[in-house]
C-alpha cells in the first residue's frame, strides 16, 4: 500500500476523530538547546566547573571540570594515537565506576559511537559478536576485563581491534592532552548502540542518534527537572538503555550522579541519598518497599515493564511518580505520565517533538478509543538496526503523516487513546513481552512447551504479571516435566509459572491458536488464583514434595502453578528474586564484592600458600627436622648420617606417599573429616573440607623420598671411594643406587604440573610402570645391601631392618587395588551421540556422598575415573561418560557390555559436602556426573548451576528430572543457545541468593581454578578438584 493511499485513509475517520488524531498524535513543539550530547555536557562543565559531577559509593568524587579534562584526554588519545574517526564505533567493557562515564564522554567527544557492555555479565561469545557486528576498531575496558576482551576477539579480527585498558590510576590522566578536541559532530551522528535481543534470534544493535538523545533528555518531562544540585541514582545495568537516561540525563543537565555499590545495603544507601530515581517497577518494589525510608526522593520514573497500579498509588502522594514508555529504538522513551492518586495509570502523552500513532494492521489510523499498534515518530526515532537492513525496513518507515522526511517506528505495542489524549498500554502485538523487565518471545516459549513429550500443542501468554503456559495433551503432565522441557531452551524468566491443561486448544478460522479464547479460559479459572494439585508420587529415594496450597479448581482443565516455597504468593516473590539475582540483567545486576586484602596478600594466601602447598610444606619441614636431628646425632662422625637411617627415611616417605593415595585410606580420611558436625563454626568446617588437598602429602613425601635417596646415594658413593678394604658397599649395589635415583628423578620430572598437563599419558605410564620398576629395584637394593653387609644369616638381618617392613607395606598398598582387578558386566544406556550412561551391579558405593570408580578396556595402558551415581533401587550404581577424548568417544560410539575395574570406589572432592548446611553445586558439561550423587542422596540441601551444550539432547530427560527434583530452580545454562557464561558470576549470585555456606565446582582445570580463587579471595568457601588433588 502506498504512503499516499494510507494517508488518505484519515478520510475514513469521523471529523471528530480526525481532529483528535491530529491533536493527540503530536507532542508539543519545543526548541532544544543542544542537539549533540557532549555539547550539552561541556556547557554544564563550563558553567559549573566545581560542582560534583559523580559520587561513587566508596566516597570517590569528581568535579565537572576534572571529568571534562579526563574525557578530553582520552578523546585526544583515541583520535591521535588510535586514529578514531567520526562515526567509528567503540565497544566499552566496564562495571559501575567513575571511569565508565569518562569512557562514554570521551568516545562522544572523539566523534565516536559507544557500545556499552557490562564486563561482569557479557559472555565471551556475545562480546565477540558485538565487536565484529559493530565493526569497532577500538575496545576500551577496565584492566580487570582486558583478558576477557582479548579472549573474545575472533581470530580473524586479531590485530585489527585495539584494546585500551584504563582505570583511575592510569598514566593518561596525568600526562594526556586535555585540550578540547576539534571534531565536527551533528545531531544525525550516532551517539550509542544498544544491543537488544529477545529469547530467540541474534542480538540486534539499535543505532541511536545524538539528536534523539538530546531531544529526550533536555526537554521536560523526560528531563525530570534535573539541574545543578539534583542528585540522581545510577543503579541500573550499565548496558541497559535506561542507564543512558541516568548517566547522560544527569551529565547534560548539571546534576550529580550517585553510583551505587554492590549488594542490598549499598543499593538502598544510594537511594536514600538521592532525590531522583530512574528504575524498573521491580527495582522500586524490591529496594524501596517503604516510602518513609526515602525522605530525600522527590522524583521516581519507572519504565521497562508494566507498572503495578498499587506501586504508583503508594508513591504518587509523596513524589512525582512518572510512568513512561518507549523501546530503545526511539531513544529511551517517547511518552510519560505523571500519576495522580485515584486516576487511571496510563503511559502519558507524546513527549516534545515526538509523534505517536495508533494504527491497524494495514498502517491506517484506528478510531479514537479503539486498540491498535503504536507507532512512534519524531526526533527520537533511531537510525535502525546495525547490519539488518531488511528488519530495519520492516520496522522503520517514512512518516506518512508528517511527510517531512523523518521516520516512524513500529513499537509492536498495543495501545488505545484515552479521552484526555493519554495512552493506555494493552500488551504486545508481536508476542514479545516483558517479564520483570526482560524481553520474552512468547512464540519461542510456545515452541519450547511443545518440545515436552506428550504435548500436542502449546501456547504461552502473559496474563496480568504472570507467564502462563497452555498445552493440550491426552492427560495432565507433571509440572516439573513441563518446566524442564522449557528451561532447556529458555532462560528462567521465560519459564511459565502458571500451567493450564486443556484437551485441545481452540483455533481461529485461519488455523491459528485462538488466544482470545485462552484469555477467556484464564479469566474463568481466576487469573492469579491457580489451583496447585499434588504432584505425582516421587520415588522412595527422593524427599516428599513440599507443602502446597489449594485454591480451587477449574471444571474444564487442570491449572498448575510452580510452587516450591509454600504458597503461590510466596512463590511469586521468591521466584522474582531468583530470576533477577541469577540472570543479572536489566532490572537488577550485582557485581562481585571486592576481594579481601591487597593483591600480593591474596596471591600468597590463596595460590602460593594453598592447602595443597601447605601440606607439602608440612611434610617438607617434618623431613627437614628429621635431617637436622640425624646430622646432630652424627656430629662426631663428620655430620654423616648412617646409610641405614637414610634408607629408613626413604622407605617411610615412600610408604606415606603410597598410603595417602590408597583407596581405603582415602575413604577413611574423607569419612573422618566429613563427620565434623555442622554445629561447629563455618571457619572450622571449611578447613576440614580441604581434605581433598591430600595430594600435597603425596607429593611432599614423594619429593622427600627422592631427596633422602639422593643423600643416601651421596653417602654411599663417599663410602665406596673411602678406599676401605673391604669397601662398605659393593659396586653393583652402588650402581643399583644410581639407577633408583634416576628413576625417582624421572618420575618427579614427569609429575611436574607443566609437564604433566602437556604429557598426561606419558605421566600415567611413568607413574605406573617406572613406579613399579622402582619398587622392584628398592626390594633388590634392600636384599643386596643386606647380603653385602652381613656376615651371618641373611634372614635374621632382614628381619631386623625397619626398611624391609616399610617397603613391604608400600608394596601391599600398591598391589591391593590390582588384587581386585576384575572384568564386570555393564548395561549401557545411550543418552545421545555425545554421552552414554553405564549401569553396574557388581558393588554398591559405601555411605559417602561422592565416590568414583576407575574403568578401562585396557588395564595396563589407561584408566579413567568417573563419579558413581547410586541407583534409585539401592543396588549398584551408574556413571555418565561424555565425549572428552578418543577413549570416551570410542565408548560412546560402541558401548561395552563388560569392562575392567579395579580397587574400590574412592571418595572425591564432593565428599566434603556434608560438612555444610547448604551448598551450591557448579558444573560444566559432564561435571554434572560427580554432582548427581550429592543431588540424589539429599543429605545436603543444594542449589545447582549447570552450564553445558544442549543438556536435554546430550544427557537425557532422566538426569534433568533428577536435578530439578532436588532443585526446582536449578540454573541450567544451555551454551549452544546462550553462549558461555561467567561461571564465577553465576556461582556467586546463586550462593548469595540461596544462603549457602559454600560453593563446589566440577569443571575443567582452568575454570575450576578461576572460580575457586575468585570466590575464596572474597571470603567465600569454594572447593574444586585441583591438578593433584
């Protein structure tokens, strides 16, 4: 349809509607003092140079003069050193700090367009995509995010992207060029790009103009009365477009920006100091529950999601309470409503120099008062989507009602005009809704529902403030099964909290699901008052279901609301908290707390003096003490200890090194340590939990045994060349001594962490075959040396030697697991092309939360350890094998019916879980296997964070059911759908939200080490298997 023909469709309206259409659609015309963002800031800095521009929660402040000076320095650096040109885009990776504002202003002053990203939240994949998609030649970040940025840049872009890291102490602030950059920037140049995305599809970069931002933030009502002396809170996620309202709206109008800290108390303290708050309704509800606690607040503006009327009614008598509307595409907002108590809560009227049209599907105006699609026009419309011309052409069209060359944008919102010219929102046309401030594609949720086995048809709708899941099936499906299916491909805020089963879903004449009929069904069922029937009986090995509330029933179907906290009202409160805290997006984002102490101290405590190294040190000091004693005892013989004493020290260390790795000894140690009562202080229990660092004893004794043997070799060599007749040691015994020293040294070299990682298979062979060979040589040496130095019977002489008994015990300890070498039957259960579950019944793991079993198809070549998962029947166990190398690939492709095993199931790191009242289990990929025994035993309450690729298709429904039966709010992150997450961030958020006492992680070496260190350095008990644990 042509523009002209569409325009003439106004003729179809009555004269009265035509008059009202022209009156309501256009905001007032108003002159804006500046049409470039940084020009407005520079004017404020020039007029009020000594006014405090920013106050950080830690007490740090910066004036407008200094802020302008530093922004100039960085802008000149960008242009002169890095060649930034007008129109170039710059990716900013930061967290909430003063430098964040400097980065923004500097990019604008240099003529660039900034792209804000939260370094603590953005995944590597998303960061890399944004850098490439925006064609950014420069990335500016805080130093703590430099490694992440470098890691995220795709190989094909290496060398093409400059990475600059700056913080408050950077040299640039002292020696940079602070002159005003001479750059020609106009209102149509880009100011910033905000990447938005629903729960499906690639991220979309919204290209926002300078003129759109200044039009929004330099005119009332969006200006919110901000001026010199105003105190504005900066609390929202730094990558959220409403954050631009906080920052730029303050800087352009001369106010003072108050940057909050992390956590509940710093957040609320910030809100108590300010007079202007910009937030989502969820943030106000959560952090500003009582009006009387915030006497300084004079203005609140809420947007990003529907505002509850009760919230507006509570605050409107005491403050200017603005309810606003507008997607990122129209420069933050284009309508605003100042609420009065007892009045209709609308989204207000068009802002100055903006237009709003309510049109039908053919883009023709609807009659005043009828619902339609809201289109936005005027100066706030952005330039479109980066790299998406077809989508831009669909959503952005020439404004046929003004015909002045400007564009109008299809917001996708449904709305209608009220009699006073205000707009009443009615939801989303394109099925993209906001749940707690987060965009959710209802079609994507509907498709996820339909992935549930037995579901015939599914449909998701937002009704009131809840996400409903409707489905047709022959019988009602357990709510947990539905939730599991949806959570595989959708984030948790996109999982329905209310479920409705119907025999069939009504269809429209076009064959589509009749959503009007579903709204009616929900209304008849009592929206917000669902019945929660009892779930299906659980297996005896599981805890009973938590108590549930019953609220009536529906005659035409069964209605279920996910309730894991007691009542449905408690569920909604708790679920919102969980969603916001764990996902850390728009509405609420908490950074990690500051690390304890200074860097050198943290490195010393958590790395140089780890529990493993402390145990190593204790063994070393104990041996050193013995050496000093022997030297003292031999002071009358040139400080030369007897060879027999040195041999005994070697044997003692060798025995201890072997015993501490012996399955039965390991189980005994873990059993004793894990029996420490939870009534003891956490500070005591967290030390007992480090028992899995017993590898430090093994390594310490092995190194000490080698050191003692070196001394023994030196002593023997000296005695041999002493020219005594006969010599005290035979030549062949001395030769044997050197051979043993060589084999021990070779084993140590192969066990060195760097070598071990690079040559793991060779390390295993050296430890096994060279180790056995060395033990045999030690036996030969003991017997040969005894024969050589004994004139009488050899038997009594050997019986008097302590060394023979120590070596004998070590040999028995080594041989015992091999004495239990056997080929056992196995029942394979293929889970996917990437994983298989193997079931065994030859034994049942003992009473320990976490034990592992060794299996192989080549007993002398390689062994692989897997966590033993108890069978629900109580007899036998299973293991999960996922593709992680040639051996696992072979097992998955050709699952065996029998396999070799040896020894007894041995305790692993998660055996420490019973030491704590509640734990957070963090796993990546097949690391969920060792977590399953803890989950299934239910001895320790736990929360689960699991990041893996395609969890349902890879590991199967059974494992997901097991996890969700223990932790219904488990955070299962599909890396194929959502990219790689920051595991430290996720672990901390769940830890903080759940009130757990510790975090246990099972992942690859680098991720485990990173998460454990990051949490431990912040005072949080964290445990994970180390290289030699």
